[in-house]
């Protein structure tokens, strides 16, 4: 990655042997909202990683699901992501749906891809927006200089992103406000990036510029974002959940 390649140079490389990931079931309590033989809906705790990855331990949601469902999860997501149709960031809490069967997985994935599902989030942000509500349609892509972050990217690299928001409550005059966001697309860090484009930062979101405020009696220990409301059509029964 750090070396320039010049004409005429020969590069030798090899692929490491592919070793299938082995995940074991770990008995971690889950807050179950709904469950049947096809799918499971949980209230994910803040701080829980959804699926294994670099630097994660055996405390992810997938490990907990393998225990709770006794291995009965859709395999479409692969060895490391069984049952995972969509995800929430580590620090985000709230409602998530998990597929137990491949048929349920395909049906749910189609809804998310077609944007027929409905997702609402609550965000606690610094300051108070000047207006009560709005709609943000600004493309989001990888930050060109800080690759671990996303940004509003106009032009190549930016993907369509749409967030509707409304102010629910203001606190301490101009100290902070609770905002409900409805997302119509599912871009990485979408709410965090769109809210920042309004001139506000989610409390606790150090990645996007949050710094502890002496005006707050208690400092946030995580990004203050919660997946409050999810509406999907049950992929097998057709019932709206």
C-alpha cells in the first residue's frame, strides 16, 4: 500500500490459505421483542457489535444469536454473519430484525433493497435546529482524507441518501435537542453525517467532532442514537410487523 509501483517492476504475492471461521454459541442475554420460527426481532444493546470482525471478541450479536437460536439461523449472510439482514453500529441501540431461515432472509433483504421497510431513529444532538423539521437529500460517500469516516460527497463517490427529520424536544434552552429521523436509504453513518450537515453533532459522537461539554451535568459515553421504530412485512405470513 505504501510503495509506488513503477513500470517494469515485478510483484510477487501469494494468497493465504482460506480457513473457514469457526464461531461458537455464547450465552449472552438478548432483549427479544418478537420471535417466531422464521425471524427474530431484538432491541440491540448499545456497545454490542453485530458480527465478528477484526478486533472483536466472542461477545457479538452473532455469538448471542447462535446460542439463542441454537444454530437455527439463515446461512445467506455467510459463516460470520448468519441471519444478519441489516446492522446497527456498535454504539447504536435499538430494534433489529434477524432471519432464521433463508426464505425469511431473502424476503427481508428484498424489502430493505426496495426501500419498502420503514425505519425511525431518535438522536440526541447538540444545540437546537432553527426549524422544527426538514428533509435532507445529500449524497454520502467515504471521506476522501479520513477513510474511517463518511461525508457528504457531491459528485463521484457519493451515493444517494435521504433523511427526514423532526425536532421532538429541546433541552436547556439551546443546549441540546431530541430529533426523530426517518431514513429512506441505508448509507453508513447516514444520520450522523446528515445531522452534521445541518450544523449539529450527535452527543457522544467523537468521530464526527463531539467534545465533552462543561454545560452538561453528565457526559455521554457513546453515540446517542437509538433505532426506535422498524416496520417490515413478515416475509412468510405477509403480516405487517
